[in-house]
C-alpha cells in the first residue's frame, strides 16, 4: 500500500539507527517535514483485502483491514493477556496466543538492559523486521515481504544491506530452534521480535500483533530496500 504518514514514522525509526552514514540525519528530518506538511494519501489495500467483502473476512482479517485504512487504532491501550498454561501443556497448545506470550516474555527479557532500557538486540530486532518485510514491491513479483526469507534464504549473511544484523540474526536462529516445534513460523518470529523491540524501548507503543505469516525459503528480490544514502524523495516513492 502507499506509504502513509504513520508508515513514514516507522521508517524513520528504523533508519534512525544507522546514524553513522553522513547526511542521514538531514534525510530523516526531511522525511519528517514532508510527512507533517503533506496531505495524507488515500489508503490502498492489496491482496485478498482488496477484493473480499467485509462479511467474508475473519475478525482478524477485518481488524487488519481497518487498521490499514486508518479506521482502527494499531495500538491497544487496555487489553491484557495471561497465558493459560506452560509451554507444551494442553491448555497452551489449544490457545494460539499462549506460545507467543511465552516467546514475547523471553524476547523482552533479552532486549532490556540492566538500566531498564532497550539494548542493541532490541534495536537490531526492529531493523531485522523492517529488512525482512521491506524486500517486497508490487513491481518485482510475489516473493519478498514479511516471509522469513532474510534468515531462511541466508540473506542476512549474503546481502550487503544487512550488515550489522549478524548478532540479532544469530540470536533469532537460536529462538527459532527452540520454538519451531510449537508450530510457529520464522516470519512471525521475526516480526514479533520487531514488535517487542519497539515496545520495550522508552515510551514504546503498545502495538497490536498478529500471527499467521507463511515462511518462504526463496530469497526476496534485490533492490527493494532503501539505501541509507537515498534521498528523502526516493525513499518516499517506494511502493
């Protein structure tokens, strides 16, 4: 879908970690200024959400549709959840959210430093989620997107744009080996890591999380991730 101001904010947050690149701070400021001064674009749905009627959507599908359309808050400020059982228990196996509660708790513990602030692992997880999802474009076919290929196809190690992600990629593979027997996907694990990494940082949002992504062992098309040297206009033109 076309990049709305909220997505631009997310992009600024992710790119902001690479402050070592000359001129990047100016580019981030220009993107922020454009987001504030430009009228919001008309939201555009893709895939099944573009064609299915409201009555044919599941409650989750309907929620995602209306979040993308800006009609539902992507944050949930009030809901709480308690896992009904331990990992591997019948009660936990019967509840899709249960294993993800255990995973999210472990990720949180790893991503918060001794001072109570998010650490390098948390920041790497946010960037990893963006790099996996950002490998898709409507111009380059069906592969790419939040499908786990950054790890399943070894893009983390083999593509230059993923430099600096080695630590979080290695740790994510440790978590994957630990939890894949519970039926989760690598794609969901990467995005859950990005969510937890954002939430545990100071003033982090309470992000609604959805699971159900399918893994793809095929590498994402090359050239869809924005370069840290790209201009603000070229970043905002990505589709």
